C-alpha cells in the first residue's frame, strides 16, 4: 500500500513506492524557498534509506541558495537545540522516529528550534504543491559545511541545566536501549558526564533496528529481562530519533509510555508551577498531576508542533504527550530523550526514591491502544460513519478537536486517523482494565465493519 503523508510539520511515507528522492528534493527546495536561502541545519538517523534522503535534502536546499550545516547522524532533539545556537533559519531532520522500518520522514524545524508551526508549515506545503521553487543560477547555489564537534557543546548545556553533581553522587546503574538509532554514539559521553554506569543494548548504529522503534512496554522486554540480573536502578527505551522515551523500573516493570510525561511533570511542577500543555488524548494522570500542583492545563491537537506552539503562546513550563515525549522550553523547544533521562535520574537522586516509588505516587489508570488499518480516505469516512451512530455516545461528552473523543465518568475513548500511517488509532482509558479493553475491542469491531 502506497503511503505518503504531507503535513504542516513535514512528510512521512513508505520508502520507494511513495517517499522517493524526487519527493524529498522538492520538499527540501520548498523549505529552502520558504527560508529565503538562509542557513539550514540537516541531520539524519541510521535507517537504510536515510543517507539517500539526506543527500536529497542537501541537494534541494543547495539549489535554493541555502547554506547547509550538515550534522550527519544526529538525534532530532540535538539538531533542534542547535538551530538557535547557529542562528539558522531552520533545520530538516531525516528520521522516521518511532515508525516501522520501511518508513522514513522529514521533520521541518523552525528558527526557534521547534517543529514548524502550522501556519509556516502550510506555507511550505503551498510552495511544495505548486512547485514554485526559487532555484538559483550556478553562481547562487548554496554551500555545505560539515559539523562534527557538537556533542560536547550539547552535553555542556544539558549538564548545566540539570543537577549533574547530585546525579553523579548517586552512582546509578542504567540500562539504555536506543534501538540502534541516532542516539547510540552519544550514550557513552552522556553517561560519563552524569557519572552513571551505562549498560547499553541495541546500541550499535545500524540500518536495521533491533525492534519496533516505538518505546512501548512490548518493546521494552529486553531491558526488563536484564534489570534484576545486573541490579540496575532504571532502564530507558527510546525511539530511533531520541524524541520519545519509556521507563523500566528496578523491579522490571515496563511502564507505559503514557507515564513518562506525568512522572517528569510531577517532579518539575513541584519545583515550579505554571502552565502545562498536552494533547487531547493523553492519560488523565496528567490532569491529576496538574491539579495537584495548581498548574493551568492547555490541551491541543496531537503532534509536537501543536504542543510547542501552545507552549510559546502560553509561556508554558512543560509540555508533552502520551507517546513518551516531554519538552521543557527553559532548555530547548524539543522533545528530548536525553533531557528526559536526566530529569528522571535527577528526581531519583534528589528525592532519594526508586523509579517504582516515583511511579507509585502517580494516580494510574488502565490504558489500551489499538489500531485498525485502512486507506486514508476510508479511515476518515469510517470516523464520520461512527460519529453518526448515537447509541454508543450515551452518557458521554463528545469532543471533536481531533478525531472523536468521548468522555464518560468512568473513562474515555479517542479515535483518530494517523498522520503518519494508514490507520485509525484507538485509545481507551478507564480505572478498570476490563472496561478499557472491552471499549477498545468494541470500537475496533465497529470500525472494521465500516472500513
């Protein structure tokens, strides 16, 4: 099935049949045109198709007169961090992040280091679809410069933001699984700076990922199996671009990725209250944490671009989503797994608590996530069909901010057509695991009947 998604913040597709070098060159040229031939940073992950698309991005940007700073293999949040440091017009990250092996993507990053806001992204889309590129003559083509010495500068800033001394004093033992992605080469210096013993797995850069790149409990079993054997204090599983993170406790519990954000938010908001931003389908645990610390909570559509735009508009303290992503604008405008790991370690060190104890302080619900496959048009039509049926909505409050969400006193369900895959995502949460599962299964059945 051909899969290509052109969204305001970038492009996703299945490699070869939908996402091709020609498409990538055009999108890069559109971004270069939008950036008026300014300085643009480029980085990539380790997927087999990423070097090819990386070259296409550089070509498209150079054709519009851009100065390209090539960071090579670079986690997306690090690329975002350096946009402002290099006073760039923006950046493009070639990485499919959490998606399956056959996919790849381009993430467009604005001059502030955040995923490009919807208005700017739509302007890039207009240029892309109209093919109205500002290609330069031979003497106006841009130049490219390799940047290879950026790790130390990033780690200096990160350790300056964290209480690195307290983390070093704790002498933690930590297992980290970067799923053979862009974060691998940065783990040893990260561990050295924070003084913990690193036990890495799936930590060699490879064009074949060790498992699905989505940091969820089902993909954390390798880490969980080692926790008690090596007596580790905490385990971390990231996406291939280091933008998402899930936790494994010292007992071997593979915590849902939904709890990464509320655990870190509880620690941050206890020290500084303010506005928290999340999306419309993140666990109610986040609402409870915000209420406990008197934080204002803003909810947005799904996607890092919307979270970052709202954080900027509301001068927010912390933002994140239930997919294991967290951002602190005081450090950068990126969802950054290195920062997330540092904050978890800092919370453990300063509060002198285990990960299981920190998780135990959170109000926890049962959340079930499922998916139904179908072509994009069919998926949208299926949601419209479901919405027309009134019986299942009884006693609930319907919210159409994105897709369909219905809240009942004992839980909620959210249905949404994915921006990155040909699927409808189904999320069901309740205090009862049976109720959450039963509702999710029922919606799978209803959707499959109309697809």
